[in-house]
C-alpha cells in the first residue's frame, strides 16, 4: 500500500488538509500528518488548532510515496520556508515519487522548479508564482506524478484524484458515493 504524508503549517487551510486526510483514510491509504513546527499543534488560517500525528523533527521520509501540501496563508509561506521539507520535496522529485499540492501550495513546487513546462493549477491570483507551469485553471490537474488542486472548493475532487491515482477509478467512485459527492 502506498503511504502518504501531509504537512501542516501554522496558517494552513484546514479544509484542504483535513479533507485529504479524511478521504485518503476512508479509502485505506495511509496518511501521516506532520507539523513543520516543534510541536504537534498548529493553528490554521482560521485559528482552529489541529493536532498532527508527529513533527518534522521526529519524522522520517523513508518509506513514504507521496508528499501532500495544503494551501492557505501564511501556511504556504511557512511550508516554503521549511528547509527540511523543501529538501525532501526535491528528493522525492529526483526519485520520481509523487507530489500533491492544492490552492497556493503548488507555488512551493513551482518555486523549486518542479512545474516548468508541466500542466498545473493553483488558487486564482497565485499564477504569478507558478514559474514556468502551464496553468490550467481546472479544479484538479494531474500531470505524471504531480497532482495539483485549485482551492478549498476543490478539496474533495483533489483528494478523490489522489485516491484514483493510487487505487483506481472504482475505489474513488466508491468513496464518492459513500460521501454522497457528485462532481457534476
């Protein structure tokens, strides 16, 4: 089974983070939440405290297949400033491992040079931070091993795309039915 890790930073968009955690776990995909702070508790952009499974100081990237980045401000800037995380993202990219980011967080990938010439989406207004990406403005864009989502309103299709990527359309449709979600 593929293992994912989702990174939480103060100022993150909680719906993007927790929707991904919820739907991946419903599908049976292991997801570990990791605070980039020294404590497990982070405060979302709307001041909701979220407790992560672990901290980046205690976390080992070994054995993980995907890094997931929720957006939000200043959460995205905090992710971008976390050297251990950005180094791991670059390592994942070199190894051909999977990356997913939503809202403003695709700009973290773009800033690392990982989206040049690739189709990707991001929050409207973040386009200028997409350094060479072919911005689609779609709800979700999957290009090879990189999945990007547009905004909090796209959190469910973003998470379902990750489910489909790992477990197929049938499993994604099962989860879609289970949560009574219609993408039409």
